[in-house]
C-alpha cells in the first residue's frame, strides 16, 4: 500500500508541475472547460491549482498515461510481491522438510547409538561373566595343582622314609 501511495504522490507532483508551467501553444477547448465547470474541482484541487487554469486535452492525455503507468507499476509490484511470497513459501517448505529430515536423522542416530550402547552393555556383561568363569576355573585348577603337588610331595617323602628305614 505504501508503494501505491508513493507512486500516486509522484504522479500527482509531476502532473501539478506540468499544470503550473504555462504552455503558450495550448488553448483550452470550450467543451472541455464546460465539462470541468460542471464536474467542479474538489476542495483539495481548489487549494492546489489556481482557479483560472483550464485543463487541456493534452493534460488529460498525460494524466491518463500517468495513471496507466501507475497502474502498470502497481500490477508489477503486486506480481513481484506475489512471486516473492511464493518463493518465500517454497523456501519455508524446503526448510521445514530439511528440519523434518534432520530431526528424523537425529532420532535414527540416537536409536542407533542406543542399540550400540545396549549391545556393548550386553557384551561387557558377557565378558564379565566369562572373566568370572575363567577366574573360577583358575582357582579350581590352582586348588587341584596344589593337591597334586601335596600328594606328590607326601608320596615321595613317604617313599624316602621307607628307603631310609629299610
């Protein structure tokens, strides 16, 4: 809306400047002057324009051209604004899609990390169990070796005593 108002102000200033510059070659047409008197100027126009100035057909033609140009600029601005709005919406849609994809990837990564953590915990428990079993077997083996060693020592000591006594 601000653009439209700016364009209209610019056009009004241009038109006012042309109307205030006297042109000796142009003479008002009586029928056009009569129409202007019937329509009558608005209060704003009365304050802006001198009452003895009459609009010429060229003035009206220029005004129509300016209005057409202003309308064309407004349409272009509206079209550009709509195109920009479409681009912004498309960009926002892509950003939303990217955010959703990133969120999904984060969830997948977290799930994968949780799976890895669960498997590593299970492997650690299994390793701990194997270590405990190996330690128990080692204690059992040491106990048996100790018994065997004692048995061997006792048997050889008993045989040595028998030889010594015999």
